[in-house]
């Protein structure tokens, strides 16, 4: 797979421009200032971009998967927001291969020589936990070993429940064996400990982004980990809260060779995602 550090262009959904014009214009202005190339994805049905767009497996090839997440397909209204990546890719003239595995881009996080996925992958494909055949198929597609981390959703109708099960809201590979983890421990301590243990078993040096502030704001402070990296430039979300400064320091210390910028984005984070979710960056 192509790592974020090797990418050099960012794509944004046309729907972002239409539905979140303030975010779109502020973000594209920042990308221009940072000399990061960007372009639009046409024919999108939502302003999110990461989840349905193909995975770049090498310089010239992309992988299209079945994008049918249960958190969308269970509802007719949300089902109508599922974008067909084949149509979106047509104008980009990219060579693609396909798999019949049900995936979403937020549930595929590259960590060096590994891919990290939550165990939601089994439920999405109607398989038993740790189904060997499914794991073997995914590893063959990506030619990469998989680390499965835990995720649970006790009640999908709970407005505060994590129905997505995306590791890009939990962990971020920086370089070598360095990994950042969000403050997931503050909400799910046992789950966070198990995620850390599984990464450390593979030799990763894990830093948790825990915050020491008088009045923590969990509605926002989970989202710092969902930042955008293009080459050696990183843009992290900010929210005008006490945790902003500590989050910036965590990312700077974990990525000493990168240029770090911040971007205010409460409107997007309120919908369950942040910068990584609304972008699709590739190596052109």
C-alpha cells in the first residue's frame, strides 16, 4: 500500500463544496498555502471521501471493494448516500482491481508493514470472528499482514455509539514503529488497553494522546487522531478547546520531520469524522 508520507495530491468530494462551503474554501485555501495539490471528486453523494474511494496498493494500481457498511444500508435514506467509486474514478483514468470483500476505507489503516482493521470486518462480511478464509483473502489482496483490533457497538440506535468501527479514529502510524493512539482509553479503557497490547506485540512504540485539562471535551478531543498527512505536511483538526495545544504537541513529537498546521473543523467532527474522513490522498 502507498503510505500517506508518499502521497502528493488530495481529492475532496464535490459534495463538500456544496454542503459545507465554509469548510471547503478554508481547507482549499490552506492546501494552496501549503503548496499541496488538490482536486475534486465528481459524482459523489456525500461530503465524506475516504470510506468509499479505492485503496492505492502501488504506484499504478487501485483496489475497489464492496462499500456496503451496515450503518448506511440499514436505512433507505442513508443508503442513497453511497457513492459508486467506479463512476468517480472514470475521469481519473486509474487502473483498478476489485475484490468482493465488504470494506470501508476508514477500516483500513496502514501501519508500516501491517494493515490494521477492527473486527467489524467480520460482521460486515457476515463471517464468524477471526474467520480464517476472510483474513487470508484480505491478506492476499493487500500482500500485507493484518492486525485485528477490537471494536464493539452495544446499541446502534444510541446517538453516542460508535457505529463506524474505523481505526482511523483510533490509531495513526507515524514512521518506523511509532504509532499514536487517540484518547480512546477515557471512554473504553479495556478496549484501548487491548489495542495497545496488540500493537506492542508487533513491536510498535505506542503513545496515547491523553489530555490533562480541567474540563475535557470528549465530543471533540477524540478527533485529533483523524488528521491529514500528505508527504511531510500534516494538518490536524482543532476545536478551540483546552486540548488543542496538547494534541498539537503529541503530533509534533511523533512526527519530528513534518510541517504541522491546524484547521478548525467543529462542523465536520460533529458528524463523526474529521480531516482524514473528508479527504482522499494518493501518489500521483
